[in-house]
């Protein structure tokens, strides 16, 4: 171990070194402006205006301009703003002139409108029969039958009537109701007219009353529903009525219940059935209700006239209809029967529809004829005569008397063929306007029965009918669906035939104050 001897010389040397360090100047970390380069200084001063410019707003910029310059700038901005607003308004208001942009209702909305109008205008829209919309002198026709009525089939307007509400058995005209049910079920896909129909024993001709009209059905015969309908329409077969009733409903009783249900649905309150053939005198109806039914029947199922009621004759049973044990007879057993309608093939345009006879109602005839697109229907009940020869003579006389008078005295004008379906009208001051328009539609579009009062013929008068349409330029402040906002007036010369309201097809709510103010401005351009 070494031992250092700390002497005074050693202490003196250390003291000198410490003092030397204290006397040495230290380097400063602070830089003064004077120590900086000139180039950074110039950069610093050039960036200062940029930062201050970003902080300036429009008012500060405007303060740099003179009063004149400020006024000029403000006027320029105002002119541009006004021009933009005017252009936008012109474009907006012009959209109310483009009626082709009006939008149709959806199928659901159209159904709702139809139901609403049916409730508002039941006489014109849902009633099958109605009075003429104008007054005429009562016709003086020589009708022999105790009860009669004549209508225009296109609209159900009654042209002539005589004791039309007397309650009388329809006789075989009841078979029209049987055919109506068949066509209805076929249209709904429940059955086919080409179905083979089994013949219950009670429908065989040998089991029918001796004085009944027959198609001559028999045991084991092969017959389609279509053939049975022809047997009903042409030969007025009571046997065919029973066969159809059993096939459709399973029993005659159930089918009769169906007949009465259909009558109730059509509003035929005085028509009632106890069996389907018309043979029973307890079947009841009126000439008015039979005419209403025939009108609906032909309108819904025009094929009934084309294929069945206009057929001049029937031959049955043909060889194809015979049972296996009679096939060798071929067509030799077929019975030829002429259509029971005595005016078929005799009166121009006559194509149906059905006769009926029992002693309690005498000679009945539901008759229809069509010429130049115009169809009329007449019903006569309690016809005169003793025996079928005299009875048919009365049918021919009365049918000819009414039909010829109708074709000479009236013709139809059909608005749907010559006028627009709707009229688009701007709906202003309303909110949620789907397409900015409301469509005004006729409350009803029935054909118009035109009287022969001016031209050489009734058809010429119908061609001379004019329609005057009165609609507003716009509807302001909300729209109510079904409300009348205009009308169409149909005239023949100076005579007004009918006036039909034009109703809104949809509803719009009224706009607020600003919306109505804008609507008022738009109205100045319409």
C-alpha cells in the first residue's frame, strides 16, 4: 500500500488549474438578431402579409373600396340574385303548364276512387236501369201485352214502359238466370263449358211433365255443358235446366238458393225462384227487373248472344251423344227444334234472347236487337193470344212496335270514343302534389241516348252531339277527391242532353302560408 504525502505544492497546483477553468469564457447558446443572416430576415418579412390576408373577410375587403365602388358591387350582387330567383320561379311555374306530366293513379287508388264515386252517384253508376237525363213526351205505342218495358242496353235508360212493376211468373225466361250462373262460374275458372255433365235420372226427358219444353236428354247420353246451354237457349229445355242445376250445385235446391242469391246481389228485390226451369208459377219477377237482368247479362257475357241465343236451331241427340248401346243409330234419332224466338231471323238485327210461357203468365218475351252499334232490350209479359200461333203473333207485334220505334227515335253517343279520359289541372297552393297536377275525370261515362229531333235520322243526330267542357285554369289551396271542379255539357243544337260533373281523382292538402303565397304567384302565369 502506497501512501501519498499531500504537500503544499500539490495543493497549489490544483488550485491554479481550477482558477484557470473559471477564467475561460463559456460559449453562449443564445443567438441575437445581429448574428442572423440577411436572407432569413427577408423571408420572414415577406410571409407576413399572406397570413394577414387569410384572416380578412368580405367586409374588410369592401372597406378597401370607395363608397361608389361599394355601391356598384352591392347592386351587381343584388341583380344576380334577383335574376337567379326569377329564372328559378319561371322554371318552376312553367312546370305547371306541362299537363302531359300529370301522373295516373295506381290500381289501388283507382279502385278507391271508383268506390267513392259509386257512393256519390249511385243512380248514374250502379243502378242498372235509370230514367233519361232529359224530358220527352210519353210515347203512344200500341203494345198488346199486359206488362212491358223498353230500355237502351248501353246505359239502362228506360224509353217506354207499361205496368212494368206488375209481379208475374217469368216462365222459361228463368233459364237465363241458369245460364248467367254457368257463365259466371266459367269466367272464374270453376268449371269449363266443355265439361261432360252426368245426367241425373230426374233430368231424363221421359221423367219430365208432358207439356214441358225438352232438349230430349236420356239415360247414358254423353253431353257437354256447352250443349246443355244451347238446349236451354234454343229449345228451352226443362230437362237441361235440371241437369245443369245438379252439376253446378249438387242439387236443385242448392242451385235455386244460388239463383236467389244472385238476384239479391243484382238488386232484384221482386225476383224469386223456387225451381230453375220456370215451369212453376211460384217463380216471380217483374218486367222491369227482367229488363235490368237482361241488360246486365248481355253486358257481362256477350258471348251468350253470339254463340247461344242467336242460334237458329238445335239437333239433339246426335250420334256422338248416344250411349254405347245406341251408337249404331248414328244421327238418325236427332230431333230438330227451331229457336223459340219468333223474331229471330225476321227482325233486322234481332239476335235473342228468350221466350217463356205458362198459363199463369201467358206469352212472355225478352227481346234484343242491335243495329249500327246500338242495342235495345224489350220485355213483354202477359202477352195476348190463345194457342202458340196467336201468342207468337202478339210477341211479334209488340216486339216490332217497340224496337222499330226505338231505332227510329233514338241513337247512342259514346263519350269515351270521342273525348279525353281526363283533364289535367294544376294544383297550386297545395303540398305533396304528386306531379303538380290533379286529374279531373267524368263522374260517369255512360253512353248518352240521343233523341231524334233535328237530323234526317237518329244516327245523324247522335253524330251532331257537341260536348262543352268547363274546367278551371287551376285549383288553389288543396284538392278534395271526388269533389266536382268542372263539368261537361252534352248538347244537340240548343237542347241540353246531359251534364256530367268533372271530379278530382285525388286529394291534396292545403299548403302553409309560404306555399300558398308561392301558389298565388304561380297563378299569375297560368
